[in-house]
C-alpha cells in the first residue's frame, strides 16, 4: 500500500498511513450510492468525478454539487449527456448580479482548454461554444444550521424551477456529507485494514454493497410505514439488520 498510495501532505517519513482519494455520487431521492472513483494520488474533485458523470448521468437528471464543480466544461458535459447542473458559484467567477438583483441569466463562452482538464482535446472541442447559465442569490435556512447567503449557478431555466426551490434543492446537497459519514463512521470505512491494493479495491466494493443494502431496506420500510425516508436512521437500520442476521 505504501508503494501505491500517497501519504498526507507534510507527513514525516515512516509515520501515518497511506491515503486513498475518493469521489462518490449518491441519489438524493433514495440515498443509494450510485458509484465511486478512486485515485492513489491527490487529484482535484473535478478530474476524479468526470467518469462518474459520464457513467451515471442520464437525460432528465439534475447533478447537485459544491463549488469545486463550477467549471464550464463540467456543466457543458452534463448538458451534453442530457442532464442539468446546480452548483455553488465558484468564488473566482464574476456573478453578473447587480445591487439587489437575485436572479439573472447569463452566457458562458467556452474558454481555452484548461491545464489538468481530464477531457481530451477532441472531447473538449466537441463541447458547445457557449452555455446559458442562471445565477441565483439565495439565503439558505435549515434547522440546526446557520443562515447563510450563497450564489448558485444552474443550467435549469426559470420555467423548470423557481429560485426558492433551487435554494431548497441545494440545501439537500448536504446529504452527501451525511452519506459519507454513514460509510466512514457507522460502517467503519474510514480505516481500511486491507494490506494490499487489490484487497483495498475489494473492501470498497463490499462497503458499496453494504451501504446500498441498508438503504434498500430503509426505502422498503419507509414505503411500508408510509413515512418520509429522511426520518429513518442509517445507524439504527444497519444495527437492526445485524441483529436480524446474528440474533440478539
């Protein structure tokens, strides 16, 4: 593992553990873990996620992501695949919003292919020369979280979704962090004990199956009890599953 995977930046030789970098894609409706991509070395989230987008985005899908994914080529790629994107506007981008303005439609022209872009020159050239982006300023309010103002960028038009609903949808992106916490804390994926890269790959595949098994049981229980899925606890559900398998 030490020969394949990188160590944390600034780690002293002989100390710490090798790290594996991962990006994941989840369903907001069911919580299913759709897929993941890994790298033995540090890579930007954008570069790590491009294959996930290609594999899992279907016509009509909406990809909700943080500001790390606010790149022209990512939004354009999602549109080419038939989907739409909702991301937080990157801090380096000009909003185009005037004083007091909360919703504006602008055009992003295709820039030169950036260094480090995982798309080949041919793939990048095939992207549209411009995309229409809607910039929305919203205050996000949720129980247990501080109210904050964010600026969102989306390819969804005003007829498809209102600005208020965009804010509510973006708030749900936090579910991704909770899903990863379920994996790392409840299922124990934060520390893999595998002693070879091949076994690391197998362990991740098992965690993928285990997570989706619990989520499937949660969805079935929610449907039978006629309660919202979000009211069910992943930790409680996984504990109940283990108890059913092993007994009290």
